[in-house]
């Protein structure tokens, strides 16, 4: 029986590679296997009859309602062009420092990523805005492209992040399942809020490591990132500059803080916070005279599209896991993971490795919906902390998207980088940041408190 | 033969229009979701009021947006593909992927959902099923009916994709660039 499940898993990967939309590839391949199984008498057709109620479950999942609202907020912010002014001002502030522009790009990338949560758009925007300036100032193209790609992917880990909402939902049901399977019928829960809080310190750790790397690199190879001459500031006094910095940083920062703060303080659910954030982003766009009917339509249609894309993958993945379970795949994976040497550690390393490799071909969304429901309950029943697991998965996949030659972020940047930048420059530029990511993963593995301490302080036990 | 291909072309265009219009219309609900959720927050904190049905209406809108918007998303080429190989294919090969994918992956899925959900929604109508929450929305069967509706729209959009692909394969149209308009908006 479990051979069929194994075959299904590899079958799906082969079908996915052909390039038909992921949602239908997942569901369609699973159904072909299910029909085959029914004909051969090894698959119980009753599994398929639960399909409509599963679909209805996806439709009425309250946790995931935050997704379209965060998408709305993200697209609205992206369209209101806050990135331009942020970058202009911050490069005035840091530009006269050696490596300062690199630091400015990292910070803007972080803010943009945190507030919009959209990786592709962040990398593309930063690539269009900051790459030409960095090159003109004489920055090493490898360092410039690496910085942009790395800071662009921060949107997945720094809350409020759409990915963490998806991961939070999947992990919370995996956590329940793992406890019930161990006979705990009054299970503890893990929420999207827990995950947001847990990811905060690791996210900031990553940003600090990026900046540290740029600063050390600037010391060792000063010629790779020259400082701008002081004329850049065009006679602005320190006070004037300070005022400008506060003015541009205030709107996005207060938006992030309001959204995060209200979730952490427990006054709003993630859904409510996202809606207020979306309203805030809309007001910001209006105040910057960036909103008209066309742009509003654009934002609404983009939101519909992205939201449909995400939820159809969830539907496709739930058809897949239904059939996978019908063939006994869950049991097979459980046995496999339990048999690995090294207990929880061995299982964790194996899962992380598989996810990292899958990250080359699949998106965060697919991996969250397909792989995490299968391996999550097993790992959690071995006693791993759900928040820690979520953060590790998030950083692991973020690393995967940065890793040449398949990383998504690298493709996005390639698409907008000027032709004189060689693809190999982008690849080599990403390498040190991949190393930083792996370092961060090790740090969080050694000190799980980096992820678990803050949620415990805020929410208690 | 020429009449036949012209007929195929105009049918595909009509189907595309259906997806487009339905998606554009349903996308207004995203704005309404933002507004109503903010209203719910305001009512609770300022006026200490809370209505379950108002909150449920947001869930309904959310479900309708991604279900009914699915065909529109497909028409816009916004459903993600694993494009490592697909990107480098000739338009003819891409058309093959899309034709075979529609026939063997999309149609089985949407048709199974369509036929299994018809009974599901019909049962709900027979019982005049209402929300399980006290003070929730009444006509739950409307939300359940969204499932077969969405499956129908997706099947029609699948038919359009299949027609477009056949037209490319028999050399009538050169085929369109299959890159999504908002791929880069992915989270």
C-alpha cells in the first residue's frame, strides 16, 4: 500500500515539473492515482466523498481569512511607492559611510518586506531602485545583488508575514493531531500570533547578521563599496536630515507596529489587524496622492488573484493529502521518520534537508500545504516545539529561495538587473548570504530560546 | 475548416470574457472585506457591539472571492506553475502541456468537485441549513452553492485554455506569452 503513496509523491513531482498550474497538478495527479486504486481495489472510494465538506472547511477557515487582507495591504503599499522615498532618505543618512548604501538597502528591504510581505515585488522593486544607484557608486555588483536578494526574502520571516499565517494554520492542526495521537485530549494550541512573536527575534537576528557582514566586508575590501562624497547631502543640516528620516520612516513603521502590536497585545485577531493595516495602507496611499480608481481596481484584482492562487493550492494540496492518506502514506512517512537514527534530531535534519531541496522546485505555499501536514504531526509528537519548528521551516525555505542555481529570488532579480550584470555575479553574490542563513539556522537550533523565549514572555505558558 | 477554427476562437474569447467579468465583479468584495472588518473592530471597541452575522459575512465574502475568482486568476495566468522547464519550452510545447494538463488534470478535478458538490449543496437547500453559530447568517446553502458555481466557471475557463492550445497546435494562432501579470506579487 505505501508503495502506491511513495509512487504518488514522486508522480506528483514529475507532473509538476511539466509546468501545468500547481493547484490542478496536485489535485489531478492524486485523482488519477485514486481512480487507478479504485479500479485495482486498493483505494477506498469513500475517501473521495468527503471532498465537498473538505472544500467547505477551506472556505470557512477563519485563520486564513487574514491572507487576502494582508495581500490587500501589501499590494496597496507596494503601489503607493513608499520604497522610493525610503531609499532616497536612508541613503542620504547612511550614504557617506563606507558600505552605508548597502546598509540602507538592507533596512529598506526589511521594512518593505515586513510591511508588504511580498518577496517577488520587494526584490523587483529594490532591484529597479537601488541596483543602478549601487552600481553607479562603484559597488561590487556581487555584493549589491546579494544584498538585494537577501533583504528581499526577509518578507517571509519578518512578521506580519502571509507565509507565517499559512504556516501557523497548518502547524496548529498538526500540533492538535500530534497531541491527540499521544492521548492528550486537552491539547495545547499554537496560534498565528505565537508564530509572529516567535519569528520576530530570528528575523531581526538575520537583519543584524546581514548588516554585520556588510560592515566587515567594507573594512576588509573598502574598494568594493565606496562611500559617497559629503556633497550628497546638498547642505542639509543634521537636524533637517533627522526630520526627513523621521517623516519617511514614520508611516511604514507605525503601520507595522500597529498591526504587530495589536496582535501581540491580544486586542485584535490577525484578521482584524490585517484589515486595519489594509485601511492604513489605503489612507497612506491617498495621503500620498497615489490612489485613483484605476489603481484601486488594480489592487482589488491583484488581491483576488493572489488569494485565489494561494487557496487553490490549498485545495489542490488537500485533495492530494486525502489520496495520500488513503494509500497509507501518512503511516509510511511516520515509520520512516521514527526509524531514522538520532531520534527527533535525525528526523528534523532529514525533514529540513528534504524541504530545502523541494524549495528549489516548489514554492513556500506548496511546501506548507503539502509537506508540513504530513511531517508536522510526527515531528511534533517527538516533542519538538511548534513555534521553533515553524521558525526553522520558514528560515530554511527562505534560504532555499536564495540558493543558486534555482532560488526564486535570484530569478526575480535577474529579470530586472541590467544586462552587464552576469548571472554568475548574482549567484556568487548570494553565497555569503546563504552562509549567513545557515549560520542563523544553526544558532536557532542550538539556542531554541531565540524563537521560543519571546512568546513565553508575552503569552506565558 | 476556417469557419470551424473561427468558431473555436470566438468561443474561447467568449469564455475568457466570462472569467474576466466574473473576477472583476467579485474583486470588489475585497474592498468590502476590509471595510466590514474595520467596522467590526470599530463597533466592538467604540460601541461595544458585536454581531456574529456581520463577522460571518466577511468569511462568506472571502470564500466567494477565491472560489469565484479562481477562473479569473486562471485567465490572467496567475496560478503558479513550476516553470523551471516550462519557461524554456517553445510555444507549441507549452500548448501541449496546457492541452494535456486541462484534459487529464484540470477537468477530472473540477468535474469531480462539480458533481460531488451538487448533492452537497442540494442537501443543504433541502434542510434550509443555517449557520451553526447563534446569530449567524441564515442561508448557508448559498455559500455551499458557491462550490459548484466555482467548479463550473473553472471548467469553462479550462475549456478556453484547451481551445487556445489546440489553435496554437494546428497553427492558427501563434500562442500567447504565458507569464502571469502578477506573479511577482506572490508572498
